[in-house]
């Protein structure tokens, strides 16, 4: 039987934030939407039904899921090797940068954002087309000229009434989403390779790093110098930006166009800063091996995870 529960957050990635760093080990999940926390295994989070399923005649519906499963197996080995060697080069770097691009681009929330944008464009175009019966008839004549077999199945009045009622929803197919995602991944990968990467290692006293359902953070280095209109939308190719990606509860990556490749040991304060960055990047959930991770409150105090739900809902 083919599995229909597909992960947009790789289990091989999430297991690095469990207590035992294994797929069947438990991680602590903080859910802001439900305002609760619970423990579970990686398989039970970061996935939805048929996320990678396609419907194209003559093509296996699960080809995307199978291909990604093969890649995630290789990525799991790369993540483990990076933990053991702290060497971020060659195939290890290739696989992890591809993983960053993958989880940075693909999520249900990003798909919904794209759907809303494209639906708005479609509605604006339809509004213009239906502005008058004369304009609609000109467009109908053009369609007939391009395709002599074209026959309209509804009248202008029927279509205008349906459009004005708003009793419809504009959706996009999985094939459309997946196609867009592959284009975007290909576009951002060169900019990930051009960055210099700092490998941040947390001491036992400072750990853990946490991750979220949106684990790739892209921010301006100095947002106060950016015009307000652009401040909320940095791009992967823009200078003066930072990519932050927690690799596991003990390890994280920071990528910038300036600086140099190096390894640093994180103090408890730095771990708290990076955890706070992750918190404000989350959609609905954060993941940690334990409740007792650290982050900065809104007034600058270092708190632990017992306070997270009350702090983030203020």
C-alpha cells in the first residue's frame, strides 16, 4: 500500500532535534495555534496528506515522493557526517545546501501564499474581462478566431452573476505548486553556494538549538538601514542578508556573503539569540528535544521553554 502521508519537513532532519536523535525518538512540540505542547515522534509532524502526489497521465503518482525519499536518505548521511566531522565541504555541503533550499521553499503555508497571490491576479483579470458585455464579446470573438471549434457554454450574464457572487474558490494543482517550487529551488541554490558559512557548535550547557515548521530564516543584517517598504522581504540573492539554519540540537549554520568559513562555539547567549530568531520565523510549531531550551523574551530576559506559549501569545 502506498503511503499518502507526505512530509514537507524531512524526518531525517527532525530526528536531530529529538531526545535520542533517531526517527523513533521523541521531540517536544510547541503548537502556537493550539496553545499547547506535547511529545511525539518526527513522523507525526511536518507532513500532510498527498503533499507530493501528482496526477499526470502515464507518470507514477508517487514519483516525487519516491525521489525525495531517496534524496533524504543521502541528506541524512550528510547531516550525520557534518555532526561527526564539522567539515562543511564537498558532497556534505552539496546535500545540505539542497536540503536547505528544499525545506526553505516547500511548505503548505508557502503554497497557500502563492495560491492567494495567483487567485488575486486571476480575479483582477476576470474583473477586467467582465467589465462590460462589449468587451466580453470582443474577447469571445478572438477566442473563436484562434479556435474555430470554440463554443461558449455560458452567457455573459450567467458568468457575470457567478463571478459577482464569489461562491467559488480558486485552487492550484499539486503539479503547478511542485513545478514552481523546483524553479525556485534552482534559482536560490547558486546564492546559497556563494555564501560563506559559519558552523556554530553549542556546548552541552548552551544547547539545544530549536527548529520550527519554517526552519530556514532569511533576514537583513541591519534591517534599520533598509527602507520600510522592503524591510519585510529580503531575497536570497541580496547582499547584507543572513541565512540561518539549525542543523540539529547541537549544530547550526549561518550563511552570509561577507566574512569567512569558520567554526565557532556558541555561548548560551548566542544560542538564545538564534533560538529567538527561529521562534519568530515559525508558522505554527517549534521543535526541541526538551522543554528547557532558552530564548530571549520581548523585554530582553533569557527565558526557558516553560514560558514560550505565554510569551509568544502576548
